[in-house]
C-alpha cells in the first residue's frame, strides 16, 4: 500500500492543514473506514489509498485479457457498472467512494485468479 507518516508530514506534503486531517480521521472512524489512518499516522497519499494496488491489478488483468475493451466488458457485467464509468476509473485511477474502489479491486483480483495466467508477476 503506501507509507504511513505523521499528520504534520502529510499536511505539509499534501498542502492541507493538520486540523483538516484530524477532521478526516474523525469522519473515517465514524464511517468505519480504517485504511487511511492507523493510530496517530496517516497515509502519505491519503486521498486515493488504493490507487497503486488497483493500477497494478488493472495492468495485470489487461495483459491477461488481451485488451482493455474485453476486460472492461467482463468487469462491467460482473459489477453492474457502466463501461464508460469503468473506463474513466481506469484512465485516472481516482475513486471517490472507497467501497466502490474496494469492489473494483476485489473484482480485478478475482479476474486474475480465475485465469491460467493469474500467477504472473507484473
């Protein structure tokens, strides 16, 4: 995943105030989300914590599928999302909702496991 750093370091790196990170930690705790904050540490790239994992899985799955179009078609059928939405997600690897990002990550992992070439390291 990413590197956990102090709130002060993350605030300077992301050019936000420390108080906004504290408020975000409270909102995450209230929502039951525990991926961005651990104890008094925060992910350095807290805005999109699954970006690296999803991008690696996407490129691995795209290699397995043979092309992007086939992969997006299969994922859209499995997840019930529109193909254009998936294309947008994979173009920018930005997910506004953590649960949707987690669903896409799980679907990509499942896609890679269900193929003969799933054990390829990329």
